[in-house]
C-alpha cells in the first residue's frame, strides 16, 4: 500500500464513520437512565403511570357496568316473578270450586262476587 493512498482511504471512510457514529449516539442515549430534571420518553415500558391510570379507569368502568347490569337483571327477574305469581294466582282462582270467586285483572286478585273481598282459592 502506498503512503499516498492512506489519506485517500481515510478521506473515504471518514464520512462513513461519522454517519455511523451519528446514528449510534441516539440509540445509546435511549439506553441510559433518565436523571431528575431531564425529559425522558419511554415507549412500551408498560409500567408508566398513564397506563396504570388507564387500566384503573377501565376496571372501574367495567365494575360500574357490571353493577348496572346486575341491577337491571334483578329488576327484570323481579318483574318476571311478579307476573308469574299473578298468572299462577289467576289460574288457581279460575280453577277454584268457589262459584263466587272471580279474577280482577286490574288489581290482579281473586275476589268474592258477593262481598268483594279477596279470597284465597
């Protein structure tokens, strides 16, 4: 190798070395720990306070939705049971051997035709 080719070789590889150094500097800077007072952004860490807050809010929303669904289901079940009891009472009143018994649909009770009082067939 000639001595004159060494400066030419250095001048050819120097820009390439500078580009590689400039590319590695940000990568190395991200690997260092953040110090207090500096601005650090970490992506995908999973332990930051925002993701924990979002998870807490999501859990709270799910709990509220679950409670509301339980209330609605309880109310629907209660109304169904009420309707079912009324239908059973109507059937019992209609099948009663008491000829004076009749079913009052507005009050959903079995009444006596003569006195108007509620009876249990």
